[in-house]
């Protein structure tokens, strides 16, 4: 037999009222109770979530508040830095302006010194002490304003630091929050160097460059002083062989009236520094050198013929080639081919150009300081009386006229009409060949 399903008791229906009977199964009742329990659980979970969410939000707000406070403190510090930069800029501006004035003064001094170095170099080159192709020291000295422009600063206004950027919410960077009040965040840019400091750095470089230029100028002056001293010593030694009182002859003559262009020494205080002391010592040496060189240029120190020509007879007593007796030879004889050019050995004026007895065809040139030279036995005369000649001017050609045994040049040097040994002057000229 099959069990009959359990049903609720039914009520009788009578009259006109119709009663409908519903039957609720057990499974339906269980399902309803399950849904009720689920709804109750959901309501509890929702309530717990709401409460937990409020706590999380509170923690996030607290953290952001802490970060905001840190940024506010940093911003306050930045504002203090800005104020400090501004005050420093005003103070540094006065310091920089003073520094620029100082460097400008030094730059003007270096330019003045450079003009003196250049003038000295030109004087030494023109007097044969320095090679003519040697360029004088011409260092370029940058001006203070150029150094300021090189620093990239156009004013002394303070530069605002960059606005801080919050640290990104990444695990790798969250550790930076602990250092928010102690240093810069990873996204921040360090403040630029103050403009006054950049200017000062440029001016410091300029100061060092000026110091190097000053040292170079002093070294150049010392080298010139040494060269002048050496040339002066060489000139004095060579001219001493002539037997002349060169110190007296080179002394400046004192005359009344007239104008000219003498060397005007620059008045300096030797105690001002090494440059001034060196220049003060150099000036009288250079003046003496110029006078000695001018004296040497007026002397018959050159050779009367080009190339090397042997002496066939020296100055002094010798056996006369014609009488075979002892006789005074008042000059020196150069062996040379007929027609070889004969040169004046110093600048001067031709006072004789004629045939003169035993001299044959002869030219006499009068030089400064009582000096004169004679050129004899020439085959031809190339100058005339009264003509001004320079050292190296052709005065005639080699021959054998007059009292001569063959083609040669008889050459004499005289002081106040008295013959002296020409080799004294020729030897001096050989020693001074690289100066004159």
C-alpha cells in the first residue's frame, strides 16, 4: 500500500459561501525559511561592511591629513628659503658689484701693462735683440661683464624652488613618507644654485685668468730684461775692441734748442710690485742698448767685400814689395778678382773720389765721431764727392791702379785722420753680426 499524503483538515462548505482550500508543501516551507535566513545573514554582513568601511576611511583620512601637514611644513620651509635667498641676493649683489669693480680695475691695469710689454717688444725687435718674426705677448683678458654674462645670470632676483609633488601611491615609494619632513620627495626638483653664487664662480675664474695673464706679462718682461742685459754686454765687449771710448761716445749730447723724439721712460714706482720693479730696471738698460747700437751702426764695422776674402797683407810694419825695405802699411789688403764690387762699411759722406798717387783710384768716406775709411787701387769709381752713402753701398770695383803688384783692395780705417788697424773694427762687426 502507498502512504497517503498528509493534508490539512478541510472545513465543510455550506450555504452560498465558497471556501477554497490551499495546501502548503513541506519543501516550500523549508525554502521560505532558507531565504529568510539568507536575508538575515546578508543584512548582518552589510552592517559589518558599513562599519568596517567607516573605519578604513577614517584611517585613510588620518594618513592623508598627516601627509598634508608634512607638505604644509615643507612649503613653510620653502617660503623661508625663498626669503633667505632674497635677502642673500641683496647682500650678494653689493659684494658682486664690489668684486666687479675690483676686477675692472685690474683689467685696466693689465691692459696698460700689455701696452708697455708690446712697446718693449717692438723696441727690442727693432734693435735686433729679439727676432723680428716673434710676436709680442698679446693675451686676451676677458672683461668682468663678460664673466657675468657667461654665468647665465641677468639679474639678482631670487629663483623660486619648484613646487613639491606628492609621492606616488606605489609600494616602492611609500617609504619616502617617513622622510617627508627631513628631505626632498622623489618627485621634487632640488633648488637651483643662487644666481649670485654662479656669478661669483664666473668671477673667480676670471680672477684666476687675470692672475695667469699677470704672471705671463711679468715672465715676458723678465725675459726681455735678460735679453737686453746680454745684448748690452755683447755690444760693450765688441765695441771695446775698437779702442774707442764707447761710453763717452754713447752718452747723450746736451744741446740747446731743437726738437726730436727721444725715448721717454715711463715713470713707475718700483716698490709697487715685481712688474714695476722689473720694468724700472729694464728701461735704463734698454736706453743704453739703443745708444750703443746707434753708435755701432755709425762705425765702419761691416766688411768692404761680400764673401770671404783672404788678407794678403796686414796693418803695421812690413817689407815693402817694391823697395824690399821695412815700411808702414796703413791698411789691410784683400785678395779679390778684378771687377769685384767694393762696399762702404758704414754710412757717411764721400769726401774724395779720385786718382791719388800710390792709392790709384781711391774713395774716402767720412763717418761719424771722427771716423773715416779709404778704398784704394780700384779699377773704377762708382760714387762722387758729396754723395751720402749707406753701409753696403757700392763705391767702386777691384783693380790694380797706383802702387800695386796685382788686383786687390787696399782698405784703411782712420780716426781723426790717423790710420788705425781696420781688423779691430772688422772683428767687432763679426761678433755683432746678429745684432746689427
